[in-house]
């Protein structure tokens, strides 16, 4: 079966490397889910997102014309369609921007001060 760029597929993890999950699809085609296409956040352990035998829904980003090998992304799958058997439930890995830390940046000094006061019994 010939796949198309942008197509959503479910692939089974065939092997795991520190930098990528290698997937096989129902028609025998293969693909690479690079760690950078799982999340925009830092990933310390790729096996927290997939291990051998897990199934993941991915989006086709590129297809090698010579061998049909696909480069795929899980972070580009729409949230409402995301799927992974790794956790046996739908999963969405949020993309974190600098704005996401704005509340933390604003409130952290106050929270530290309050915690120190409580620790000293000054409440």
C-alpha cells in the first residue's frame, strides 16, 4: 500500500533507540518516529512514550521514494485523534512554550516566601 504525506496511521513499535522509535505498519511498511517528533519538551527517556509492541498513531511527514521508509510524527496528530497503547488510553503530550511558565515566574517568589515562613513557624 502506498501512503501519503499527511496521512494518519497506527504503527507498532518494532525497536527502540535513545533517539527514535522504529515502527512497522499493518502493510509491512516501516517508519522512524524521531524523538523530536514526539514532543517539543525535553524527553529524558524515550521508553516513557513507547516500547516494543506498543501501538501509536502518527502522521506521515516524509516518504523515501526509493524504499518507502517513512518519517513520522506523533506530536502532529490532532489531540482528539491521538492514541497510544503504551498507557492504554488516549495521550496528548503538550507543547510547552515560554508563556506556559508565566504564572510560575510571577508567583514563585511569593510561594517560596510563604513556604519558608511556614517552615519557621511564622504563619
